[in-house]
C-alpha cells in the first residue's frame, strides 16, 4: 500500500483570548463576593483596577485525524469559524500546532489569503522568483517556468509594477499561477480563488484537475462553492467547531453539511421567532411563506414561485417610498440566482402601502435546476433598511428543467433566462 503524502494525528490548535475585565459592579455583588471568597475577590479586583486581562482558551482545532494520498484532491468544507483556514496554515507550516503532529512528504505550495508570500514592495517579476526560492527551486528552474507563469496569470502588462498597487484579483491571478507552475508535490488552496473573475476561476479549476489527474500531485481545496467541491473532489472533510464532523464521499458529506447548515440557520417560513433575534426599524416582517402558485411547498422547475410577506409598522398613516428586495441564493453554489426588486414593478402594486398588511411577490416559471434555495428579504423605506432577514425561508426544487432551451451559467444553478415577476398588496 502506497504511503500517504500527508498524515495528521491528534492535531489541535489553541489560542488564548484576552478579556479586559472591569465596568460597573453592584454593591450587593461586592458584599456577596467579599464574604464568599475574600482573597479571590481582592486578587481579581486588583487585576480589574490595574487593567490586567484575564485569558480564555479557545481551541480552533481539536483531535483532528486524517491522511491524504498522492494524487488525491481533498475538499475541506464548513461554516466560517469551523477551523478550515487554521488547518491549512498548519499544513503550510505558517503556524505551529498546539498538540498532535503533521507529517508531510513532499514540497508544499500554498495559496491562502490574498498576498500571502508576496512582498508588497517588490514587483510581480521579483515576487515570482522570491516564491520559487521559498519553494526551494533554483533560479534556472524558475527561469524555465517564468513565461508560462506570466502567460497563465495574464498580468504581463504590470509585471514590473510593485504588487502593492495590484488589485486583489491581480494578486490572486499571479499568486495562483506561481503556486501551480512551481510544481509543488502538494498544492493547498483556500477560498481566495473566489476573489478572481469567473473566467480565471475556470482556468484555475482546470489547472487543479490537471495537476491531480495528469501529474499525480495532491491538492487540498477549501471552498464554500459546494458545486465546485463536488465536481473536483472525490473525498471531503466537513469541519465543525474545530473538529471533523464527517469525512468520506464528497456527495454524502456535502448533503450532511447542507442539512446541518439548514438546521443551524433556523430557516423557517414563519418569521415571528426570528423577530425576537433581530434589530428592526419602524417596519418589520411578521410572517413569511414560500410556495408555488397553488400553495404547495413542493416546487418543481416549471412551477411559479409565490412569496407572501406579512408586515406591521409603528405608523398610522399609509407608507410611502417603500421598496422590497428579495434575493434567492443556491445553497450549493452560494451564488445569487434570482433578484426580485419591487422598484422594477412599482406600477403593479401602487405608490403607497397600508400601515400593516401583506405583500405578495409572484414569478413566472422558475426555470431553476434541482436543489435547495435560500431566500433573503429586505424591507426599505426612503432608501433605509427597516427589516432585513437573512435566511428568511428556504425551498427545494424537486425536478430538473425539462423541454427548455436553456444555458447553464458558470455557477451551474440558473438558466439563461430573465424571469418576470410582480408585487401586489392585500
């Protein structure tokens, strides 16, 4: 059996979080604490007065174990704060672990945060050679690959400009090109690719497929674009709270992640509970329901979408200068696939609203592919947001598009179709 190129055993990373203690303390609390534990009280109170901070341990990673084989593309997914970037920084030897060990057999090339490994005062040309030297390549090897790196990046016009003047997209173009062409045995790529334009992202993904399938190199790929993860990675790790929640077949792990994400987001068709957790203005949503035109929660690709939004306000007179903006995101790709703006259809629902009532948005045929979609809604008055609900509701499209002449967009979630819709009030 071939030896893994990466072995991670009982890996943990701990940070000390400092808390500045102080502020108002009631007299009754002071008296109680003095009698309960006089010496501890005096010690802690002295620290507070002196401005000394107390520390709390935070484990960004704990008890992480996995191996990666040569030529494998491993996906790593999870919510923000799950520990993905911390894991990659340890594997890239940017930061040391607190516990456990990592064994890496081969040369590692990393593309993490924008600008990592680049010196801002050096030109693009100089940074190419700097990165090559860091990876242990000779100047002759770097010179041989130089033209290919520049051509792939598309920044030849600015090659002799200090990179501190580059846009984030240009940074990513050059950084990925360097990392991919320096032929590391292991390529580690974080979500930084999302900064680049769609055309360059496609080139990068193609390059990663090439280095794994054709050249036998290993890639660790972190992304929130789950469609891309499923397309590229046969095996995926799901991180949650610094621990491995699931590991295995990418499709199964992604489905588990989406299920957990839906539960944790408390996505609901009723916003009464959500109202207790939001800071709203003088107008607020009180109930939101998503269905097809017949009122069914089971939505097909050739159905129409109906979003019913009940609202209340602190006003007694009719509401003017109102705008509702609804965005619909694909849960898989994290891309916005529909944007329904009442300003576009102002004539269909009048110039004023009742102080409280119901607004209904109805679309023509959806033409969305199978999958889960998340709805976000913003209620604006005179250009100011009164109530914005992220993850206001969700719906599933149960069947794929049939008998339509459609074109899949780069996010692979919505057809090349301008949907018609209208807002009405009850």
